[in-house]
């Protein structure tokens, strides 16, 4: 499916990264995987999967590792989107290795998002923002980025700079970058070629794309919430109630 496909979406499938240990969310994650931590009345992963369903993405591939049985049972109960499990019970493969293990389950291109993402949409949903900018001739991955002003609970220095054409570069040491990576991206399978074996970070693939001028970004038009620690839950719930 191309960017001219169903309902303006570049893909009908998303990879949901849900295999992490959730160490920053302890003690809540001592007995449950982070994607099942509840925020505003429902598990984090349901916020992400509900967004996929609302915008018409039909399939989700969810990777599992930590307390995998509980997470797998939860997501397989859903009717939409249809969920396929990528099993990392034996070895946690990190973000890059997780993509490689799941690649046979994924079309070209596919959306990818973290299971703990919460956001409020802008004038157009995040997946259509990405789809509208997607150009496989120029891009290996297109990252959804948010400004500091539109990010809640975030206290870091930012991740990327972005030029007027959408090409991005990393923050330099000792400086502030204006854009934060939301954990949501659109990936062409060219990004996954000749990947390392075993566990590794997606940053390795991004670095190659940066060197080749094929890593791009798009500014998110909504509001994004960093929900990385227990302290971030209440402010996020308050903001969602107002929103």
C-alpha cells in the first residue's frame, strides 16, 4: 500500500514496540509489563492500539518479552486492530533487533510506535501526517517529531534538528535541539537491509540513514505526553481530562 492507499494512509500495519523491561516505571512494573500500566482508566498499550483502530490501521504486530504471557493475553482479546505477536521471550532484542525479528510479518512500508505512547491529535491524525510526507524514493524512515512546547512531562534537551525540507540531524553535545522524537515513525524496509544479528538499537539503522541523507522528520501538529515514570501519570491524566 502506498501513500495514496486506503484513507490516505501509507500502510495498513503498525509495529508496536512492547517488549521492554519498563525499569523507569518501577515499582509499578515489578508485577506487570509497562504497557499494561493504567493511565486515565486503561492500559498504556490500549491508548496506542485505540489510536491505530480509530485511524483505520487494520493490523498490529506487537513484540513481547517481559511478563509476556499477561501482555499477549491482553492484546489478543482485542477485535481491532488485528494483533499478531512477535515473540521475544527467549532474548530481548532491543528496538532494532525487534524490528528485524518481526520483518517477515510487516509490509513495506509500515508504521512503528512505542506501546507507551499517549497523544492528542492535531487537525490531522499522526499517521496521516506521516503518510502525507512519505516519499520512499528519498526516505528510509520518517520520524514524527514534536517541539518542546507541544511535549508534556518532558525535561530533556531534545533529539533532533530539522531543516525546511524535513531532513534531520542529531542534537550536538552540550546543546539543545528543538525537536523530540515521539516514538512514532514510518519505516521503509530498505532501512532494515544488512542489519546486525541479535539485539541492537534502531539508532544503528538511523545512523546509516542519516549518513545517506535518507532520515527525515515531520513536525507533529498535536500534543504528546512523555509517560516514562510513575510521577508522569497524574499530570497526563489531568491533561487528558482537560483535553
